[in-house]
């Protein structure tokens, strides 16, 4: 799998870093910048934006992310995705103020556009 094959939009489903396993859905967009670094943008539950930058090697994608909480503070974390195929990513994540006893989980499936004639 190549870095360029990761670019695109993905539907995501995940669970938060807590004992209650609160779930969420959203969209992830991956793009390459001029230095071939991954630029990530998440929309979680149609309301929260998160941003990240990462790198890719041996079918593993690592992204350091950040977002503004409801308290307007910046929260940071890291997500690690195993690239099952170019269309399916399986990951886990942790953020700095999350419960250290748990990891969040996230699964991503590429959004494909079909052309109908």
C-alpha cells in the first residue's frame, strides 16, 4: 500500500477513551501536504472538528491530533491506524486527559462515489 492511496474521505465509527464506551460517528478526510505528510480532518457527530498531522510506514498510519473542547481549551492525542486495505483502517487512540486505563477505538471505511448513467 502506498501513501497516496490513503488520500480520501472515510466514514468513521468509534468509541471514546472511557469505561462507559460512549460511541460516535463521523467523517475523516486524509490529504497529503507538500512534504508528503498526512493532513487529517475529522468531523465527529456532525459538530466537533479535529485536526491532525501524521506519517505512514509499513501499513501503519500515526496521526497526532488536536481539537478545542467545549471549555475552549486545546486537547491533544495520538491515533494509530492499521491499514487493512486502502479502503479500511482500524485504529486506536488516546488523548492527554483521557482515562489512562482505556484506549479509544475507531474504524474507518472509504467513501466511494459511484457513477450512474
